[in-house]
């Protein structure tokens, strides 16, 4: 693990832990794997966007030596991404409950007033 506040060995990271991790580790990679219209409706500020359908092609642009957390609307697409990246040797995680739970827990979305798009 690259940071003491990083999650344990599990695949899932809860929103509180991710928020703390983002604040404490500038090298953390957080990637939104939703579709473009979903991203435009609302996303976690400072995160990268790579649609799930493009993730394989874009994988070389994701730093292997740094942890990566994927997120989507409810967590199923990001779990697939995290599992695939783990199988390729990455320290990869999925946001538990996705952006929907992130927002339900009162965490901010960007842009201001952003929402979680219906899938």
C-alpha cells in the first residue's frame, strides 16, 4: 500500500475512506467509467473520465505503480474495471455503492449542483 489511509485488501472502498484518501494522497488515480452524459450530469471533482468501453484501449495511460479507484453509478461497472486491472497487476479498487451512494451520503458533485444521471 502506498498510503496509511488506503483501504485493506478488499476490492471495495467506501465513500468516507475514498474522500479521505483523495485528500491525503495526490498520486491517487480516481477514474469515472460511466458514459459521457453521466459524467456531464455530475462527477467527483478532480477525477479522470474513461468510459468503460474505452478502458482497455486507455489502460496504458493508467499508472501501474499508483493505486487506482474506479467508480460508476452504483458500482457494478467499476467493480468489473477494478477486477480486470487487479488481474493485470494494478492496485485497483471500486467505489462501494458508486456515485449514487457518494451523493446520498452528502458528498459533493461537480459541477456545483451536479446530479447522478439515470443509467
